[in-house]
């Protein structure tokens, strides 16, 4: 029996208001933190307590819906940090996925790569030895 495998299995589906589950989770957690900040500063005037809470609300929305070059906020920030650390060795290439765990911090420059030449002499010698053995048979 054959089963159809979806091609885009890792794509996220919007759940509510065009937001994905991760985005909704980020918004809910940080809005709860913002409410706790507002509640703890309530002993001041409500208007003053609302300023940091609204800043957290706005920053949360920006982080949750951020998308640049098919990257969300955290992979984008990590790519910028890696680029700034390895700015002499790394060249930014659009549409290249370099987020493999083995690639982080390990970049080879083109100067380090050596042209490896294949030694055909040894292979030719082996072939001649083989031809000699075949001829003797």
C-alpha cells in the first residue's frame, strides 16, 4: 500500500489570526510577563506602570511576527552574531542554509583549501601489473 508523503512537512500552519503555534506561545508568555510588570508597578500611577508593559507588548509582537529571508527572529540574530564574529572569513550568501550544528563557528576560507592532485602514476603501475598477470595466464 502506498502512502502520500507531504512535501512541505516542516511548514507551520496558521492557527489563529494568521499566527503559528510558536508565535502564539511567545506572545502569551511575554504578555503574561508584561502584565506581571504592570501589576507590580501598579502602586505607581497606572499610566506610569503601563509604559514598560506597553514596551514589552510591542517588542513581543515585533519579535513574534519577524521574518527576514525565511528566518525567524532567533535564527536571524544568531546569523548576525556569527557574521560579526567571523567577519573576516565569512561571506554572507543569500538562500544558503548554514544553520547546521556542525557549521557553527567552523568556517574554512578558500585560501586554506588546497588543490589535491590525483596520483595517476601509482594507478597506472597497478594496471600494468594486472595486465602482466593476465598475459601470463
